[in-house]
């Protein structure tokens, strides 16, 4: 999948791609380039669609070694005082291979029957998995994985036992998305995959090189 049927000049497309990598919003990029905001917004959307397409091709990649698991919530309004008591929020499950890539998926809920199949599909048996004490991970205690969990109400890390990597990813993702002042649920998966891409290919030069290849620019 590449960007096709784009009426913008190649030189403008290249500049927009550079601005995208630098996290310049589409409207700001349009102002800088003297083009219509809607043209830049549509181009950015096409870039996100290309990213989502290519990451989906890698979705069958299986992680091994040490993997951190965690769930997070985006948008909406909290219901009650506890972090996992949420209303109107999008639930996301993430798996991070230490010293490697992160994989994310939007989920309908964070119950055991929803999360564990993702774990089984994405992680090789006998790998070490690290979680917090959320009840949905209880099934991992009797699974084919080595399971360690950290109680965040007491400690953030005990030697190798932590989920600091995946929590760093959530923080980075929320920082990136915050500037959009709200993303509708329909488009949220595209923005999530953008953040996954930025995390997995961290150097801006590498991101730009990959996106030029993927987008055909």
C-alpha cells in the first residue's frame, strides 16, 4: 500500500512527510507550506493508513525473551476514583519485548478471556512475562509462560521485575495524542499505530526513510 491519487506536488508531499515525522500538526504544516489545511489533514491520514497497513503485515511476528504486558485507556471520562473504573474510554492492550518492539491492539474490554488469547498468539512459550497485579493476568500463573508481577502500590521495580518499558510507551503515546485535543473512536486505531511506529523506529531519520519507502514518495 502506497499513497496514490494525491494531487499535491511531490515536493509538498516530501515536506509534509518531514513535518509528520517531526510531530508538526497537519494544520501547522499547512500554514508553513501555504496550502489548504484539509489537504494536509488528508495527507496525514493517508500516512497513518500506510503505517497501519504495514504494521499489520508484521502482526504475526512472535515475541520471545522478556515481555512486559499492560493495558491502558484513552479518551472519555473516568467513572469513580480508581484508574480501571472507566467510562467512555478506549481500552488498549500492549506487549513490549525488552530491547525490542511494542505491539498494541484496541480491545473491547480488559477481561482475561480478551487479553490472554493475544498473549498466547504473540509470545513464545517459556518466555518471561511481566505484569502488574491486575486480576486479568492471574491465568498466566498456571500457563506455559514464566510469570512475574509487580505490585505498584508498593514498588515500581524489583530488579528485572517491572513494567517500566510499556508504561513509558503509554506516557509517550499520551503525550503525542494530547495535542490533538480529542480523537474520535473511529480514527483512534490509526493514531495508536502511528505511536507504535514512532516507538519501534525511534530515530527521525529512520522514520523518514521508512515512510518514504512505504508511501512511495
